[in-house]
């Protein structure tokens, strides 16, 4: 029974399109910090979605990056992005940095960067 669950989890595709669409709800095409944040309830929902997307994508990007040559720049950049995304997940909203909206935007930027690395790592794999 475990083999079936493990196999389906390992082969489940990552939905980069949905992840990017989620980031666009907070960042828009220009990533403008002066854009109005969504309503509090919507912001909370988006934050939960972003956190879930990050938790799914971080190990995927890390796994792809580790397949690249140890001295490769794309590997280094992807792993640095993974580390930054993990720090963002541990961070809490802070009034000094835009409160809940600023926190959600930082999560969205980390997710956008991971999406880029996920797609680019596939092109760089030997």
C-alpha cells in the first residue's frame, strides 16, 4: 500500500501555471509595492496558498538543482533561492515591512523565483 502512495506522490506534476497565477494576484506584472493589497480575508487565503505552493516546490527545485554539476552557477543560484524561500516561510508578518500584505508579497516573490528555477533547471539538466 505504501508503494502506491509513494509512487503517486513522486510522479505528481508540479502546477507551475497555477503557482504563477497565484503570485500575479499579489504582485501583478510590475511587482509594484504601492499596489493595493487584497481584502484581509482574501490576503489570508492567498498567504496560505503561497505557503502551500512553496512547501511543494522547495524540495522539487532542490532535487533538480542537486542534479546539476556541483560547480554550476544555476545550481548555486537555485539552492540560494531555496534557502531564501525557507527563510521566508519561517518569517512572520511585521508592521515595519508592510504587515501581512508585505509578508505575502515576499512569499510571492520567493515562489516566482522558485518557479523560474524549476523551469530553468529542466533545461540545464545533462
